[in-house]
C-alpha cells in the first residue's frame, strides 16, 4: 500500500515567490489543510513580514522553512492518514413491491 501511495503521490508543495532575493510562500495562499496545519505545528517565530509595494504581508514563510515543514510534518501526516483498515460492510437488501 505504501509503495502504491508513493508512486501515485501528488506533490502538493506550494510554488515559491521571490522578492528582493527572499524566496517565500504566503501562508494565506496555501491550500486549506496546509494553512491550518502550518499555524498549528510551526514555530511562529519563523513567520516573517515582507513590505512589498507599500503593502505589509505579515504571513510569509521562507521557502526553505516551508519545504522542511512540508517534508517532516505534512507528508508524515498524509502517510499516517492513509492506513488501510479492512471492514466488513453490512449487506444491503432491497425489497420491491
């Protein structure tokens, strides 16, 4: 099952942005499950502010920190979620009149 998962695994890593040599991702632009898990599991001291075009982006994460988080936390969580558990389903009987 694990080998099959690895072969069919979809890469859900966000694409980085670059501003003045800072490679980053905005947490608010991440898919919903990643966004929620980042806020729950990441050291908030790693979240940085970037002033771009007179707009303060206060939810940025350096891309290297995002990749480390993705590989150690997010992928581990996905693998733990994909556990195959056999279960007997009840038999459905239809009656027509």
